């Protein structure tokens, strides 16, 4: 039984699927229910595969068609997958290759056959996800995790491995104080007292008010901050720091001066359960996402005013194939059949145009918004999905260009003449 290869929902997976493949390419979008309501899910997959089969066999041999769709026939007959598999998934198949990518949230069943994979369901979820590095800072232990969320519910927290330039590494992302400085509990001036979840911290002896964090604690926190800053875990938007104010302040002393400003959650992390911690971080992610949507809309309006942006789909498509689009804003849920020539940017509309979820009923129907997103991503641009009420245009597209119509600005090195 040759089942599809599972791939995580990630930017690397998206880049893998965007590579040129032997045509035809089959893309599936399959919703799935949890037991005991999953009995009808294999039937949904069978109908989608049958739809793709009818499209393929019209132009390909029966043998090739069966070879492309064989992994999905095997998946339909695998009871373990339907009992324990993901809540929904996107499937991709070409001759000799097949992958499955788990997708959370609502999915419309769809089957498409074309010259490329239909990756927009992945793009939409990746573009709607916020990813931040979270530092849970205490005087005796610091834990570093990666928080990933889509703005709905609590984010997922995964440990971030840390490596010290000289000394032990910390694969679980937790750095105990003893690994950096020696902790002597018999000396009261080295003991930290937390005064409640939102209280302050006292060091320098029992009840002392002269110093917030002693020298050893400060050195420990600065060393961990240096590890975090040098680790290859950078995420846009800066860090989220969870901890008592003076502990967080000591940690920030170890960050480079040019470091992006951090968001803070002023609370004693030892008093939080893992669920409460995720909820607190989720609130920060939601605020950050709203801020990012507002900033991108403002950036588009400014770029358009200076000839470096457009909300016209045709203009955006032509700029995308030329590698000019740095950031593409797409309206959430917008869908329209059609195709874009990846060489010229010209748009091909089908004779019969349908909108909404029914657009996926035709296995050969392309998706203009997905095609535009693929082209931008292929040329190294960024795609962001924005709610309809936050879109700065009515077309569902807002493209911010890397340069205007006259090409990139000349660099200092390329300028002629004498001395500058």
C-alpha cells in the first residue's frame, strides 16, 4: 500500500510544492471529521478522486491515470488514517509523487487538475498565521518556545533549541540558572522572592528594597538573552517576554541594541499553567496581527501614491511575473476561476465563470488568486491574507512593488561621475 507522504504545513513545504512538476498535477482539498462522525469521509475522498479521474482519463492513458491516483485509492481504504489522521488535509499528486498536508479549520471539498499544484489553501493558512519567539523568564530558569497561531484559539508552543558558544546546549529550550552561574541557596542575598503574579521581585537579602536583581541573576539573564539573539530562530515582530518586570528588564540588557522592540506580558510565569500561558501569548498574537494588517494597508496606500503599488489585478499580475511584487495582500475567502501566464502575466478567464466555493467543482478550473500568490512566492515575495473589512481595495488585491515603473533605483556603486 503506497500512501501519500505526509508534509508539515510550513514555508519549506510550500516551496517544495511550487517547484516545476511533470504535468498533470492533481490537487485535493478534503475536510475530515473526528470519530464517530468520520464514516462518510472516505466517500468524500472517493468522489473527489473520481472527479479527477474523469478529467485525467480524457487526455491521459488509463494506466497513467491510475498510477497518479493510486495513493489516494489506498488512502481511502486505510481505516487507521480516517480514525487517527488530521482534521482535514490538502493532497497533491503528480506522476510518481504524492503528498498530504494537514490543514486545520473549515475546508471546502475540491479536486483540481492543472499544470501546477493548487496551493492557495496552504498559502491562506500560512499567511494568516502569526509566529513569534516567546521567552518565559524567571530568576532560576528561562524557557524559550516558538508560538504559532492563526488568531483563533490558543497558539501552539514548541521548544526552541539553544546553543551556547562555549558550554552545554539546551535542546528543549530551557536554560537552568545552574548551567550559567552557581546558585547557593544558603546565601539569602541570592534568593528571589516573587510577590504575587503581578508583583515585583526582591533581591539582595530578605526584604531588601535596594536592588531588583542581583549581579549573578543579571549575568545569567544576559547570557541567555545573548543565546536567544544569536540563535537561528528569528521571527518577525520581535520577542514576547513573559516575566516579572525587573527580570524582563535584566534579560533585555543582554539583547543587541538594534534588536526589534519586544512585547511584554508582566506576570510571574511560575503561577501560570501551560494553558494559561498559551492564552496570554495568544492575546499578544491577535493584537500583533491587527497591528500588522493596519500597517500593511497604510504601506500599500503610501506605495500606490508614489507609483510603487497597485490594486488592479491585471497590473499586479504583470508586476508579479517580473519579480516586482514585494508584498501581496489578498482578501480572505476571495476566489475566482482563471489562469495567469507565468511568462507574460496575461490572464485567461474561462468561458463560464463561477464564484465562491462552487468554483472548485470543476476539476480543471484554475484559481486566479492562487495563481497570483504562487507567482509572488516563487519570486521571493510575501503573501498576506487580510479580512475583507481591512482590505485597502475593492478588487481583493493590493500589491506593494519593490520598485516603480522605471526600474530599481541606481545604487551608489553604479552611478557615474566623479566624487560623491
